[in-house]
């Protein structure tokens, strides 16, 4: 039984030795595998660092572009504000010009109305003054003719004054030459107003 135990112990030791040899081989293979995995991971880390550096440059460029775009947008907004101010000023100026044109038209119409009223006032005043003058001239002419006829009747000199075909009397001794030329009727005394100021 001791021999069996020795044999079992020897088999166990051989199996253990085989296990250790297998483990050494496995660990050696695993070490190479782990080394290659480590190298791959190191390459991946290097590539990630390079990508990160590139991305940082890209991000910086994007920040610069965004800053420039913001500055451009601000300048465009400022120019649009200026254009809006110019449009508003042009609108105010056009409204002022329209109001000035309306005011000027009103002033011209007012002046025209004043001129028409002054001319109407002058015509009315002329009629008012001319009517009594015409009446006085007619009365004086009639008195003069009557006194002349009375004097002629007194002196007996009826042949010097004879009626003319158109109804007027001839002048006698420096008297009135034509009774119709001195007496002007009110209808013909006033001339018709000119068409310049009539609407």
C-alpha cells in the first residue's frame, strides 16, 4: 500500500508539474497577448490625444468664427438701424414737404381770395362813388341846358341851338358841347371785371 501511495503521489506530482507547465505557457502567451493589447491601447490613447488636440484647434477656430459672426451680425444690425433711421427721416421729410406744399397752396388761395375781395371792394366803391357823380353830372347838365334855354328865351335867340339827329344839342357860346358825353349811365360806368381773378 505504500507503493500505491507513492505511485499516486508521483502521479499527482506529475499532474501538478504538468499543470504548472501549462500555466507557465498560458501565462507566457497571455503576457504576449496583454503586451499587444497594451500596445494597441497605447496607440489608441495616442490617437485620441491627437484627435483631442485637433478638436481643440477646431473648437478655437469655431470660437473665432462665432465671434466674427457675432461681430458681423452686430455690424449688420447697426447698419439696418441706420437704414431704418434714414427711412424714418425720409418719411418725416416727405410729410414736411407735403405739409409745406399744402400750406403754400393755402397761402396762394388765401392771397388770391384777398386780391379778389380787394378788386370787388374797389369795384363796389367805384360804383358807389360813380353813381352820385353821374347823377350830379346829369342834374348839372340838365340845369345848364335849362338855364341856356331860359336865357335864349329871354334874349330871343332860339335859332342858334337846333336839335341834332341823334338827340344831342350843339354848343352855343362856349356851353356844353354834348349832353350825352357828360351823363354816363351807371350800367355803362362800371367796366366788366377781368377774367384773371374770376374763378
